[in-house]
């Protein structure tokens, strides 16, 4: 590791041209290729599932409804997060663990950009379900394609401004060494932990912002699902209650997996508590990548309309192969 001049430190300027991604510690180098292959498999699964949703909804007119517009935005966010992180993780174990300062900053911005967008989109999905179940007669009036497109656009734009300010705060402190990031990619906590300055005020500010973009949507999601459960309990039909709970339960599990570990780690960082490196990385990768990996299954492939559309396409293709005429 290069040595950095004390003069640069005193002038509070950044003198780190690159960062070293440490990743998991204690893994022998001969297993790096296998670990990189594992993450490549994860990325291919994540990308194929979310790209399929985007293409299928775009091509199937019957699915171009508010709910599926939200699904598509969530797929874009999940795909963006996976593409921002996983290729860099794969490169770390296959080629090089060195990352330039500017590349690390860009990755840090995108990691939290897509993560924040996902938080807002999950709240929007809860709103969609809340209106559909609790106010079904007003659903066509309140939830339209245009209103959903506008809300999603606002989320993307507002999030970009929030993250621009947050990353600017991270760049306002000097980085003079060490330059080893205890993670597989650049995230906010890992980067500002390397600042050679007092980051107490910065940590309080950024943690407050992180809690706002996490807990704000989370509180609304909790409210909406409590209202949904109360509404479902009023359904006379036992079968109707079962079907509604069956639809909501997987979504609630994903929401818990997405929000609770994030909130726990941010609060732990704010009070100065640190986890063992491998455990910390494993927790972050689990709650970051697992929802993005299975969201296409939870939100789309288990949806009756999508399953019916897929079966209809398969039957039409089979009829074409058999040389029969297909009725529209």
C-alpha cells in the first residue's frame, strides 16, 4: 500500500487514487474462480428473470396495467442494482480487486440510488394493493397508468437528487489512507469509514436521510397491510380470505427481508457497533441480492394474469408448430 503525505492530510484533501476491495477474508486464492462463478450464476439468474418481466409486459398488451407498470419499474431497479454490483464482485475474484476512486464513487451512488428507488416502489406497490383490496370500486379512478407513470418518474428523479446530496457529503471529507474497503463493492458506510477526519456529524446526517427513505415507505407499508388484513378478515368466504392472504404473505416476507436488516445495520453503524467482516458482507449481500433475485417469482410468475398470458403464448406457439390456424 502506498504511503500518503502528512501535508495532504493537513490540507484536508483526498490523496487516494484507488481503493482495494477486500471482500470475504480467509478464503484461499484457489477458490476465487469458483466464488466468481457462483456470483456470475447469481447475476445471470437475476438478469434473466427481470429482463423477462420487462420484455414480456412490453409485448403483452393485456398486462400493460398499473400493477405491472410498478412491477416493471421494480425490475429495472433490481436489474440496475445487480448490474452495478455483481460484475464488479465477479471481477474482484476473477481479475483485480483494485477500483479507482471515481469508479468507486460512481458505484456508491448507483448502489444507493437503486436501493432507495426500490424502497419507494415497494411503498407504491403497497398503495396499489391497498386501494385494490380496501377500495376496489375506486381503483379504476385512483390508480391509472398515467398516474403510476408520473409517480414512478417522480421517485426516480427525487431519488437522484437525494443521492447527489448524500454522495456530495461523502466527498466533502478527506481520504488519506488506508484505502482498503471491507466489502465486495463500494457502499456508503464502507467508504466514509475510511475518511481521515471526524465523521460523527456526517454519520448522523446520512443515517437520518437513510432512515427517512427506509422508514417513511416502511411505515406506510405497515399501515397499508394492517388495513388490508382488517379488510380481508371481513370477507365472508373462507376461500376468499385464504387467496388474499396467499397473495400478500410472500410480499410481506420480501418487505421484511428488505427493510429490517437494512435498518438494523444503519442503526448499528450510527451507534458505532461493527460486525465481523464476513458476517457483515454476507448480511448485506443477502438482503440486497436475494429480493432482486426472487422478486420476478414473487410479484409476477405467481400472478394469475401473467401465468395465464404465458400459457396462452405457449399454446399459440404449439399450434403454430402443428400448422394449425390460431384464433385471435
